[in-house]
C-alpha cells in the first residue's frame, strides 16, 4: 500500500498544482451549499479523534471532468478509488476556512467508485497554529453533474480507536516552547486496514450525521465555518530516502536497508535501537513498512540534532550523544506490509527507531520519507569567485523551504507559526528566488484578519492563542510596502490601507506629547533575541521612550506615507511624513550621544545597542553626513548589545542606505560559523540555539541578489529596476532573479582597481539604471554590455 501511495503522490503532483487554478461555480460563492458538513454520531465534537469517511457511487461512463470542493476540521487526507488525491485544508481561521478544489476525473471509472477521507481533530493537543471549531467534513460537487458525491447522510463513517496522542510533554522534556501538536500512537490491531480501497467492506460502518449547512464568506446567519477558496497550491510531496545508518544497537543494520533493498528482521523478545541520519535537516512524512511482529512496539523519535548534557555541539557528531524530541509509537498487529505514516509531517535530520519485539519476530521492510512543503520552484541563480558562498546559498534555500508550508513558519520543528518578523524576510526571499507571490499574499491577508480591536495585528497568525507583538504589526505594514514595490497589484494593496491606518493610529496614541517619543506600551515589545534585551524587549519598550521602537515606527511611517501618496491620499501621507520627522528629531536629540557617536536605547543613555543605531539610520534620524560614522561604530563597538541573525537583515538594510553595502560580504562570518558546526539549515540564534532551522536566518538568499548583485525595484510594482552591485572583496559575480516580466540577469567582473565589466539582461519591456561608484548607466530591455573604469 505504501508504494502505491507514494507513486500516486509523485505522479499526480502536477495535477494537484493545476487543480488549484480551477474556477469555482459562482453559485457556490453566493449562498449556502447543497451539501452538508457531516460528522460521526455520538462523539465529543471538540475532543481528540480520528475518523474515516466513505462514499460509494456509480457512474455510467468515465467523465472527462468531475470537479469537487472539499474541506474538514481539523484536517483531512482524501482518496478516490484507493488513490491519494489531496490533503488540507490550508490553514486559516473560522472566518477564512479554506476549501480545496480538485478535478477527480482522472481517478474515476465507469461503474462503482469510492471516495474516502481521513479526518482528524487533535482537540486540546492541537498545534497552536491550528484554529478549529469541531470535527467535520464537507464535500461539494461543483455542479449538478457532481452532486452525487455531496456529503450527506449517505456517507458512512468509522470512529478509529487505533490512535491516541503521545509525545505531548516535549515542552517539559526539551525545556523550551514547542507547540506543533502531538505524536501519533497507533495500534495496528484496531486500524481498518485497506479502508480507502474500493473492495473494503464498510457494511458495519455507521451513517454520518449532519452538523450544519456550508456557507461561503458573506453569507449565513449562524456560521461554524465561513468557507473561502484556497489561494495557494497544494503542498509538494516527493519521496526522500534516508541516507545513513549511524548507529545500531542489538541488531545489524546497513545503509542497504535505507535503499529499500535489504529488510531487517528483529528476533522475538529483543530490544534494539537504530539511529538514522538523513544527513541534512528536512520536513517529511516518515513512512515505515513492517510485517509480522505482533506484540512489538516501535518508537520513532525525530531530532534536528543530538544532545550531550542537553547541549547540541557539532551536528555531525553522534558519539556520546542521545536523541530527544518529538516521537511516534506504532504497535504492529502481525499483518504483512503494514505502513505507518503520521498524520502530520515531522522535522528531522536524525530519526531513531527504538524497538521491542514480543513473541513474534518483526520484519522492517522499508523506511523512507516523503518530503513536503509549499511547492516553490527555484528560478534564481547566484555564483561568484568565492565558492563558499554557494554553500550559504544552498543552505539558505533549504532553510527557506523548510519554513514554508500552508503558511510561512518561523521554524518547522518547534512552532510552525507564522510571525510577521520572520515572514517579511521570508516573503522577500520567495519573491527574489522563485517569483511566486501567492504565499506572501496569503500571509498579508492572514495578518489582516488577525487584527485585534485596538487596531494591531496579532504577532503570529493563524493561531488559537492570542499573542500581540506591536513591533511586528509595523513589520506587517513593511511587508505590504514590499509587496507594493515588487508587484503591480493596486487592487490587492489598496484593500489593506484601512488596516495600515489602524496600526499606525495605535502607535500615534502612545506618543508621549512631552518627549515626542513613544511612551509606555502594553503587549510584548519584542525586537530581537539579544541577550541584553530581557525576553527580547529593549529598554523603554514597556515603560516608555524606547529609541529602537520609536525609530522603527518612524521608518514604517515613511513607508506608509509612500503608499498613501501613491493612492492619492495626500493628507494622510503628509501627516505620516511630519510625524516621522518629529519622532526622528526628538529621538536624535534625546538619545544620541555625540561623544560616542552612538544611539542609546532610551533618553537616560544608560544602555546602547546596535539595534538603536541601525534603526536610526533606516528611519533617517541620523544626518546623512553622519550615517557612515554611526554605522562604523555599530560594527566596531563590541560593548553595544549585539544583533542576532534576525536583526542582521536590518543591519544590512542600514548599510545599503548609508552607501556602505560593500561591507556586506565581510559580514557573513556568522553563516560560515553555522556551516562549520555541521548545521544544514540556518539556526534561530547563535549557539546555544533552540531551533536549527529558522526562517529569518535565510536572509542571504535575498541579499546575495539584492545587495551583492544589487538588483532592486526602482519604482513601485518593479516598473523599473535599479542595479547597484556591492561586491565587497569579490572579483566576479553572476546572478539571475525572476521579475514579473521575465528574468533579470547580471554578470559582473572587476577591472583594475575600481572598474567593473557588466553584462545585464532585462525583460524586453523593462528599463532601469546601473550604478557603480559615481557612474550611472541607463538600462533598457534585452542584453547590454558595458565597462565602467572609475
């Protein structure tokens, strides 16, 4: 069965992605659906549970098309005639409950057909990123032609008692915040093997019960879910084999086993342990296939790194180290070719099997993973004369991919939550490396829908717990600004201007009229996991007069002014410009230490940080003539509280603004250090770090193109391009990035002490300018070569 499912997912991936472009019958978006939300009778609808739904129907002929829409709470996987088709729904909230649209005609046949859906509800154990109402499934045919499959009382349901939650104590065991949901403990003897196949006997299954009538957004009077079409493609699922057996205790195991060609037999009444190494961090559905082994217990533990005395060390080393983290448990029933696959994907570099057999030997037939994630396609390229940058480029891309699913993730192992601070950086990487803006658009809308009555967005969303991080609301505005600069999409941007105003108004109400800086502010004033900032909060963020956050507000006001002015809202634009100027002037006067040439965190000038200086330059609070001096102090004064990987993104933005972008190449040592410690994705923080894969640390994949190659939008909507390379000590650089009109390619080679030989290729209708030192060369569509000698 496992090999069939893998083959199906691989072969149908292209169909899946195309399916998301299918239109929805307009009638289904203008009122209640004929189908019903259905569930199982007699269950506690908000408790943990796993359920199997089936529907058998007959077709006279194989149809050319058969479009259906489907969704579930919490989640589902869907089969047609035993073939896996899709999974969902894309995470949202109750106001934006996504449904998938697929054409299942390729899986149908003349005669009898079976639809099957596995639905689960994690109840109180659900991931924090999972919003929920109660257990339910809906399937709706697009037109009358498909109405035979509509969910109603003719569907059958089985309550699966094989599943119970496990691995629910990770926060205590790992001593850190971990909210991705439970592991699966599955007893094979209670599982309805073959239930998704056409020949399965479901005569003892119970009829489903109706929960409510489905309604789309804008309709209904007592909604449990408000349905909206899915705006992103289905997730990629690609086979990915583990590569190395690193340790085996109590049994002989070789790498041949991982190739699927050498099953392992574990004798009766044995306890064994096998440590496997993917050799790089990944997100995947592990799929374990076993035979026999009644009475056995298999524990599968997943980790990004091994531990010694609760510390990680070099990620490649295993001697004297143990595995700790999320796990699943599978208990075979003695059957042949039983495949265990967890309900949700797992994050791991290392996977350990701890097995205890009973009276019957256990055969491990195979174990592999199915990689999953948002189906980004990398279109950008980067190379240089420093080959070590290629390693940073590749690991950065892996980091970005592992942190992108149905939403952007801060980290795939511990949280899988979408935060504005991470997401702004992730979205820019997506635009530059893939050109795919759909997940960025969804993120902008998700945060828009997260707003609290005060006007702020929530700091992370979707989320079933409330968390407000006011500085992250400012980054949401910055993300909308980024989208406006990179995409010609006025209709999309304009719908969020009212929410932008709400965020900025909240801050304006917190300005101290005496000091003209932000006063005391509630909620979590997180800026960076800097060790001098308790819980990431700089001085003044809570009790008032934080230079860092006041300056971030000024920086964001300037971006908002540009947005509002573009859309003819001059009064608001002027107000935001004037407010930014007043905040900058006051913060500079009160917090800047002229002797140190540094910006303090508060007017008391007791503590200083790189963050304050960086944001002062970005906001324009530092006179242009002093910017380089201030940033040089930021880089050289080690007594300043230091930025982490996250805020280095803003350090580089400040360097670019001050005309110091050539220093960027020399600022990459933290990423080189991560590679030297065996990391295969970039970490959340400098050692000791919690997460080994954190989205905000993938920023080089943006900066290699936007800073080293210097490719930036020069007008809103990327209507023109500015190419201002910053090679630092590099001698040769080449880069390609996707633009809405086609690829932009630059090939650069230094000549002499300060010259540059350039070849630039732009899409046919794109124009721009190339800047090198004091020279500017106009650019036109097509290929052009030129030499600048100064």
